[in-house]
C-alpha cells in the first residue's frame, strides 16, 4: 500500500470498548495513523462531517442507533458518493449479512475475525475508496477548467460587443463614456422595474450596441453638421434595421437582446417612432428602457453640433415625453433612480483627452 492509504481517515464505531481497543491496536500496529473511535453511534454524523472518513468500521447491534440506521445517515451525508462501510458484527446469519449489504455496506466480517483478514479487507476497501476520491477530484478539476474556459469565452464575447459599440460611437463622433453611461442607466432602470439581476446585466452588456447600425450610414449623412433633409433622414433611420441585421443569426441570450435593443430603441410609445411604428407594450421592454437612458444622456452631453442641456431641463423633457416618446411607467422608474443615474453621470463625466475618455471602458473598470 502507498502512504496515502496509511494516512486515510478511519472511524471505528462499536458500543463495546474492548472491541474498539482491539481494532485500534490492530490498525496502529499495521501503520495506520488517522484512526478515530466512538462507542456512541449518535456521534457518527458529526464526526463524519468533520473528517469525511475514508473507511467506517461499523458494528450492527448497538443501542440508541444501530448500524443500519448509521448507514442510512451516512448515505444522506454522502448523497451519490461512495459510502465506505465495513461491517464487523457477531451476527453471523445470512439475513443480517444481506441486510447490511443492501443498506450500503461494502464488505462484511463476523466476529471474532482473523487479524490478517481484516487488515487485507481494510486495505482493499481503502484502495477502492481512494481511487474513487481521485476520480471525483479529477472531475472537479475538469469542471473548474470548463468553467474557467466558459468564463474566458464569455468575457471575450463581451469585449467584442463593447468594441463594436465603441466603433459605432466613433463613427458618430460620440464618446466611449456615452455608451458606458447609458448602459449603466439602463441597468439601474431595469433593476428598479423588478427585473432580476441576470436579465438586467444582459441589458447592461447588450445596450452598448444599440447604434451599431450607424456604421452602415454614409458619412455625408451621419456627420452632416446641419439638419437632415427628408431623404437623408429616411436613410438615417435605416441604422436600426442595419444594426439588427448585423446582430442577428446567433442564439445566445446576449446577442438576441442586443438585436432586440438595436431594432426597437427608436420606437415610441405613441407609435410615431421607427423602424416599425410599434406602440406601447408592442415595443420590447429592453428597447423602452434604453430609449429613456439614451435620450437622457444625449440631452445632457455636449456634442460638436450642440450644447449640453442642464440636467433639470433634460429631466423635464423626459417627463414631457411620457406616454408620447416613452413608456410612462418607465419615466416614473427613471425618476425614482435619478439620484443613482446622476451619480453614474458624475463618475463618467466627459474629459478633455479622448484617449482618457476610453481608458476606463477599454480596461472594463467601473
């Protein structure tokens, strides 16, 4: 046997002290170093939870809790794990032996037993037990590696989405902080509506791509300093459908929501929006949330073609848009989380150097 078997955790459970002392002497003489004993079967559960024994040497006929009840308790603790029980009993009838094996015992010896035989059976059981533990630990390591790889893939996917969102903002002379702010606004609003954290985080991660379709709009229209004419405005409106097309064709929840937001965040509660003229709750909730967040941040941000609105005026504009542009219930929610939204706005305020504007987003810090 290897050293690992000799250092295995072994529990002796027998209500007769002479039997306990005999087993302790045999095991100690054979070189086993971690042996614990009890004459009170009620202590087994507590001891096993503390030590996770590799082998239990168990008597059957005991007061308070017999060996069968002990094995039932061990199976509850171990669940689908290997229950390492060697029954040592003076009961030598076949019925007791069969009952013990049915209850979960892995081996059975009748007292008085031969010392060499009991040591061989203990060695065999420990070999199986330790191989089982090695396989279980290997499975845990594999599971951990799979989880790490899955997280790495998810993080890479999120980074691609963030960078695509930045690409659209660069095309439109926006800043990276705009998509950070509006996505965090959207998450705050989503959480306050009662949306669970996982779904709200999807909105946080999907909303940066709301205007990805702008990469398909010609510069002469997208970057025009003055007001667009009717034909130009019609072309500009196609960015919602372009964005949805770019994001379509993948079944991940993140991409599905990103597409949903891209196609719906310019729809309006009263049906006057685009591209599909949806009304009320026909507009996906994610699109309705992003609409409020996007407009508020756009109003309060300075751009080459406009001055930033004072926060108070922007808030009033959002209020005026209730039941027209915006879902009226979401406007109420927006007002409820306004202190948190303003805090986000303060933390991600515009700076003078464009590189610095992007640094936080590039590193993923918040």
